[in-house]
C-alpha cells in the first residue's frame, strides 16, 4: 500500500495557540491496523480570513514554526512582490504546490496562460488550478460542458509542454444534471487525464447531490488533489472538518490506491478562523490515516 501525503490547510498548526479541543472519538483501533503514513500540512489563504491578508509574513512564519510544509495559491503575498514573497516562503521551508489560473487564460491559451505557468513554476508548484467554469456561458447543455472540457485539454497540453499539470476544481454545478446528464460525467468523458486532472471538492460534490466516495472510486486516475471541507447538518453550509455530516474516514480510505497527491482542508467562511482551524486539525491529526 503506497504512502499518502495529506495536505491540511492551516489545521493542527494553530491548535496550541487557539486552545482548540477535539470532540470526536479517536479512531485508534482503525489507525493501529494501518501502516504509518507521512502527514503534511499546508495553507490556503481564505481559511484564515483577514489574518493572512493583514499580516501574511507573520502568519506564514507561525505556520512554518509549527511544522507545516505546503501552500496552495500563495504566490505574491499581500503587499509584497513575487520574488520577495517566494524567497520568504522558501526561507520558512514551505513549498507552494498549487497555483491558480483563470477561465480566460484557459480559453485564450495565450500570454495570460503562459504568465500563470511561469508564476506557478517560479513558486515551484506542481499544479495550475482553475477554480471555475466560463461564467459568461449558460452551461445548460451537454455541448457547452464538452466544449469547456476540450478547451481545458488544449490548455492542459500547453501546461504539459511547459512542465506543469492543469487541474480543475469543481463546485456543485458540475453535479446538477443538464439534459439528464451530470456535467461532471461529461467532463470525465472528454478530459484527457494525461493533460487535465481534478481537484475534487468533497463539500461541493456532496452539495450537488453526489457521493464523493463513489466519484473517487469511479475516476481514480483523474484525482490529483482534494479540498476537504465539511457540511453543517442543519444549514448545509460550511462546517469544520470532522464536525459535520461528511464521512472523512471513508473518503480518505477511498483515496488510498489512486493518483491523489495532496489533501487540502478548507473553510470558506469561518466565523472564528483560529478555532475552526484548530478543530479540524485536531480531528484529522487523530485520524492519522
């Protein structure tokens, strides 16, 4: 069984500082049956709300001091140039593994895409991620989704030729049927996994009415990275990982033998970022899968 690297976003790093506690039962019996795995930690800025935006260097220094290794979508820090930011990140022993690109860059496949590739490579990222679909299209037909997938394939070829992999991050829209077909299934039929892979967001997959475990099992060769976030049992809104309705042990077990490389924990709108980060960090640390 191959080792899996788990990428958490600002999770256990803040446990001591925030005084978070774990209300979930440990899964010691399950953990004892599994081989030791390498656990890595990381950050995506929106989970920290204004903290990262107001004092990014102090924030990243604190994260690094507590043992974190990876970042997503962290290039030029707020208020700093890219080169200074990159050197600062390196000095902390951190590595950016995913950097963003835009729908427009993918559609045009021109200088904007090349600039995003250059920035990602300057940050030593493995992946270039698109977080959306073309918002100027209705995306209400199978054909529109197929065209979008083909455009991503073409952009993915450009990325591959320049030494980086394009990935696509889903929301719930991809799991809401159009013409009696799930857009996600259209994407998976058209996308070439050698050119474009998936950053599966398990919250949005569930929100759209699909089972993340079933999706992982159906398309194991297409999963590169994951966004782990939980769902509040009453409101259906974002919840701290391990404290909502999603079955994370099942999700992580489903990923053991596929192509997924990083797991990224996220909370888009935390009321108390430090408390949330501590809670889901404690939960995942105790899982120790």
